[in-house]
C-alpha cells in the first residue's frame, strides 16, 4: 500500500467532520508511541516551550546519572540512546532555539560526565560532531540569540 501525500491527506481531512477527525486522531495515537508522544506535545507542551525544555533537561540529567559506567561500551550505547531521544523530542518541537538549547545541554552533560569521555575516541568524535552541528544551527538564529549561544558554546570544548 502506497501512502498518500501530505497534500492529498490535507484535502481529504477538510471534508471530514470534527467527530471523524477526533476518531482518526485517537486511532492514530493508539498505533505508535511516537504518535502519542507528538500528540501529547502538541496538546499540552507546545504552549509552554520553556517548561518543555526544562522537563527534557531534567530527564536528560536523570538518564546521564543512570548510565552504567563499567565499560565504555555501555557508556557509548547509553549516550547514543540519550542523543537519539533528545533529537526525537527536538523534532516534535520544531523550534531552532529549543534544538540549540537541548543540544548544548547534552554536550554540557557529556563533557562533565565521569569517567571522562577524553579516554574514548568514539565519544569524543560524537561530542565534536554535536558541537559542529550546534554551531551550524546557531548561525541560523537571531543575532542576539547567536551571541548568547556562542558564549555558551565557547565554554564547552574539551
């Protein structure tokens, strides 16, 4: 089955009643966890972006504290998982400021992580790639925000 394009879906949804739209939305939310998470963000968190970011930072800190530090293998797996989840939440928000803020926080947590990531090439490379990615995202922001975020970014290098 080939999925319809966004334009086709939009056109079809215009012809549906509010009850039908409600039923379609609830059915969609039942199928995938990501759909439910996105719907939760849109309904409850999108109006207060600062609270959303604070919640995610708190969750990220908690996840970093739960990392198994026995070997760098477990550390790498956990760090990648945290980054993957962070990027998923960034996609929900669709805000460049939120993206930069969360990625800066991720890098800050990773830099301050114990044992130090300096002893593992893979983690250092991941960290440096994120710094480069953040710099590219900062360049697309308003000048005042660029200045503030660039100050934070300068404090991060290992």
